[in-house]
C-alpha cells in the first residue's frame, strides 16, 4: 500500500512538472528553475546526527562539539549546492528511441554535452518503470548514453518522460529533472511460432555454374556468425588466420522466393499470426532469402537485406493502427 501511495504521489508531481515546464525541444539546456532537490535517506540520517550533536554540545557547553557540528553543517550546505550544480547547465543534444521486439527491453540513445570546466559525476538516466543507467561526464566532453525501456506490447510506444538525476558529491542529496521529449518507438511482434517457412515460389531460372548440378547451392561469400548457425558452416580457416567467426553463405540457383501471407495462417488469432510472420521474416533475413509480405490492405514486394527486413518488421508493428 505504501508503494502504491508513493507511486501515485510521484505521478502527480510528474504531471505538475510537465504542466510547469511544457514539452522540451532539442537541444535542451538544464536550467536551475527545472531542477528539483531533496535529501536522501543518508542525508536525513546525517541531519538527525547533527541535531543530536548540537543538543549535546549546548547541554554540556562543549565548544569543540559545537564547532564540529557547525563545520559538518557547512559541508552539507556546500554539498547541496554542488549537487544542484552537477546538473545545472548540462546540455542534451540528441535523443532517439530504437525499435525493439515486444516483451524485450528497448533502448533510448541520448547524447549529452558538458560545456563547463567542472566534471559531472554520479549521473543516472532512467525511463519510468525501467532500471537506471549510471554514467559520468568529464569537463568539456560529450557522451552517448543508452537508457533501457520496457516494451510489453506491439505497436507504437510513446516514451512520455526521462528522469535525469545525480547524488554527487556526497550522496546526501538527490537532484533530478524530468525531460519531456517527443520520443516514439516501434515495437515489433514477438518472433514466435513453429510453422515452417511457406513453400518457396520458384523465381527466374539461372544458368547453373560449370561443374555443378542443377538445384545445388553455390557459394556466395562470408557473413558474420549469428546465434543458431551451424558450426559446420563456420569458415575455420579464416578463424585460424585471426579473423572473427564467419559463416559460409550460399545462394540457391533456383532463385527461390518466399511470400509471407497473413491470410494463410488460419486459425491463429491476429497477434499470433503477426508473431509467426515476424519469426519467418527473421528466418529469411538469416538465410539472406528474398521475401514478400502480404497483410490485409498492404502488400510489400519481394526484397532482401537489412533495409527490407526493417520495412517488413515495421509494417507488422503498425498493423491495425490508423495512418
């Protein structure tokens, strides 16, 4: 119950901050008016200790105890000022949310710049509901940071806000701000399903290479090893020469092509069909095979390569949404 109340309070404060700040437009400079600071648990405990030391020093008229109390209190005030200054003036130059698969963690890539002569330490960036990413930034430097976000469902996912915080220099205070950026991520369906690829449609015939029988695959080159590739297909001679793991790639001489159709997956429900289509697209990409996609109201032509694969996956992610 306490965690629920705490979450509601945090959401209410975040809504108030959004109304106060409005939407952000890149690049963003963090000014003092949008920074918030509160003591941490350690800071509250340290403040209670100083209060006890103050009462004891006054009760026993101990000048050394009072001097130590005031010196430590001054250090707390300086630490509070430094904690806020760690964020003040920091620049956020770029922010981009990458595509991902449903049920997996996505990634938001951000680029920060520190234009001051002061290093900024103990920084963290977090998407609500996901684990924070810690980083530090040297004076006059730039850094790219990846923040994870949860993607439970297929479709277009809006990332409402990011939380940037620091506990430098002593961990007694926590200063934070919210970044409200227009970030959208496309979430692909989960690549699930055990149905085999649809029977390949024969493409334009090609003349067999000399010395090879018709229908036999011919060597097309090498590609980087991917999880699930056969160990027998690894180019071990290249590995022995110090090259990374590479896999021999073959192209079928019959020019086979795969047509992946949404309508041919009865009696699966729509989401299960999309998951099966996603698994087929990944399989075609792994084989470097040409494939086409047929969805209700949309047909994507044959093609191969990373760009074509991304186009097919994005069509699956946006299926059923209004343009």
